[in-house]
């Protein structure tokens, strides 16, 4: 099956719709075992170039959105959703309209199925309350620090390449 992007899908007893807010428990977490997310879309199928199976969905994890802009971002997106509840929340929309939260995009594997449990949609009336409840979690600094360390390593490698004409060997 070719790779498909699915904006609406019934999974774990919940109908997941692009742009809507969800809570769930995630077994394969890196930092956040109980993410609160804005769902973007499911990926399903086989990648045409690599032949690998893709079985995950992408979402904005609110814990990775910096606290300074989290509430404003959620209010803005909630207003968009009340105007047009069928609007699709895509990577291009995130990149163009909300560039400051690109690092909050996360992939969650839905196969094997036990990775995700307790999924529920958050009603639009309760979204602001839920966002305030995520206030204690802020992984945006951690993501920023990882990015800065990678950037530092790249700059160091480029400087060495300019001096010697060779990139350093990986350890």
C-alpha cells in the first residue's frame, strides 16, 4: 500500500480529527508519558523509496510549546476551529503560521496498539483549562538545548573542514 496521509480516523474508540485536541497515555515516550496534543494526521503505508512501513501520527505536543506562547497559540487555534471545524491542521500551516512551535511537532506510533491507551478528545470548551493544567510540563527548553548542541557540533565540523579539507570522523 502506498503511503497515505489520513486526516480523520477512528482509532482506540476515538475519532481522531485534524486540528482537534486530545489526551492519551503513550508507552514509547521520550519525555512526556501523557501528552496533550493537537492532532495533525495519521501516516499509513509503505514509503516509496525506502520500503519501510509507516504507522504513526503527527501532532503538536503542547508541552513542547514554550509557556510564553502556549496559551496565545491555543486561543488562536481554538478560534480558528470554532470558525471552521473542518479545517485541516497540516505541517505547512504550522511552518507558515506558527514557526515558533515547529519543534513541538511529535510523531506517535500507533502500531503496536498498546503504545497508546486512554485516548480522549478534549471538548473545545475545556481546552483552555487543559492547557493551564499542562503548565507544569515544559520540554521546550530541552528541545532548544538539543538543537543548539547539534548546531554547535555542525559549526565545529564545518570549521575543521575549512582548515583541513576533511570532515571529522564519527565516533
